[in-house]
């Protein structure tokens, strides 16, 4: 009988313990978001919550895929939001160690198409074809898509000098492609004027998936031509840089110098038109089109005058990571600082007025800190010689009313201490 009573007592206790365990687990579920312990019961709850969260994320991914409104860059137009390139897939600053491109001292034209409504033709461009501003799922910002054969150019008379630079981002849009880009001197009154040899003189380049072709011409006749074979992926973004120094022309695609010709630009002409020419099936995307004039006088500005204003250190919108295209400018500045080891500098970041004041101030400070870090890490400039600050949008050098003026306000200054 005693054995039977002990058996019933044991069963009762086990049931009570089990009930308490259930109640405790329910309590843990209720408070899971506030406190996840490392006990077995908590681990089981965590796994359950993770499964639910994963299911919710998958649900939203499917909704974005079904209802996406952005444009893709491949032939099937099927890129979704969750296929954005991973941050670590971007080229590093170190990959640009042979990139010696330095943009011109002053921005004279800039268009990132941010002032245009999606679906409109860009307001600052002319064409006998058609195009529209679009957004892409896998690359930030607005892009101009060229949608028909023809010629496309910004403004009608760019005020370049004998030394100037041109930069833009390009996504050809398909595996097989051809994109024509011209530097033209002359009074061009209509987009197609002059055909393959527009204006009085110029240089035309044709970028294809396997070769870059280039030709100089003057007064209707070709003066010099050549080509460079290289494999390019038409569905990926590439950054093109053109550097004119009198007759010399250097062309870079990403970190690679494709062309360096000392006599390619016909002498005695002012190059005042930059023209894309499309033919065939290629419908490319273009962004961040920048023209800058003059040669930076880094040493004189920084050491003698005591202040260097540079537009050659680049960041993505609302980001503080120095883009690899900044390598040439940073290397130039570092060379001066390392030659004069007793000079100290203050690095000051500036932004345009887009966004909130407080956010812009914080962004400018973080960008200045990133520049300091890169100069120390990649170029050996002692951190003790550098202090940083940010002014946000509080010290504009131009009204924040056009893309060009906003580009002038987005700058990094080096002030001798």
C-alpha cells in the first residue's frame, strides 16, 4: 500500500513539474524579445522565432519580386531587390594601385539625373533619339537609359580648357554591346551633324564587349587610330575616365588604363561637345556624368596657399566609404604630405543641402574621418598629422539649385595647420 501511495505521489510530482515547465516555457515565449537565455528551453524558442522571422522575410521578398517597379540591366529584365551586389563584391582601393587618374580642378558640368522625374528625358541633355530616367535594382541613384539609335549630348557649348577630364558610370545592358563616345570641337547645331566625323576636329571612341577602338580626326580626315582588346561584362557597372592634357589623351575603364596617346587630340581646337552615339541593339545606362576643367596644383595649394579644395574624392550617396576611383587624388595628396613631413592638416568634409541638416553634418564628419583613415592605411601619412572635421551643408560655395552647383558644394578641403 505504501508503495502504491509513493507511486501516486511520484506521478503527481512529475505532472506538477511538467506543468510548471510548460508554464515557464509559455512565459519565456512571452518575454522572448526582451531576454533570450542560453538554457535549452530558450534555445528551442529562439529557433522557433528565427523560423518565423525567416518566413516573414521570404514573404516580403516574394512580394517585391512580384511587384517590382525598377528596371533591370540584363536582357530578361528580371533582377529583384534581393539580388543587389554584396558590399564585399565591390573593388577595393588597393585594386586601383596603378590608377593615376586625377580629375580636373573645377567641376563645370555634372548630372546625376536626381533632379529629373523617373520616366522623363533628362532636362540637361539634347538628342535626336529617345531615352528616359530610370532606377535600377542593383545599383543606386538615377540613370539615363538610351532607348533608341541616335546622338546624345549635354548642353551645347561646354566651357572646357586645354586640360580637362570627363567621367561617367556606364552599364551597357547586354553581354554583346557597342557604345560610341566623342570629344568634339566645333559649332554643332544638331545632334547628327557631321555623322561619324562631327565638328571641326575630335576623338571618337567605340567601347565594345571585347575591344576599345579610338580615332582622332580633323577637317574631315582621320589623323590617328588604334584599338585595345579587353573583355568587358556588359551587365556590370563600369567607370570610364577621360583625361585630356593638350594633345594627350588617357582613357581608363575602372582601374585599367586602356589608352595613353600623347598626340591623339588634334592641336589648336577647343573641345566643347561630348556626344554619345548609339547604333544597333545596345540600350545602355549612364550615370554621374562629370566634366571638370584645369589641372590640380596640389603642392602649391596645400603648402604655399595653405588650402586645397578637392573634388576628386568620391563617395556614394549618403555613404562615408571612399570609392576606389579616388585613388589617384589621394595618392597625389599623400605624395605632397609625405614630402613635407612636418606639415599637419585639417581634413574638412562638406555636403550639399539635400537631406536633413543634422544628417549632413554627421555625414561630412564621417567622410573626413574616412579620408584620414585611407591616407594613413593606404599611403602611410601619419595619423598624428591629421585632424578631421565636417561642416555639413553650412558653408556652400554655390547655391544648391542645380546639379553642377550641388557638385561644387560636395567637396573635401585640406587646410594647413
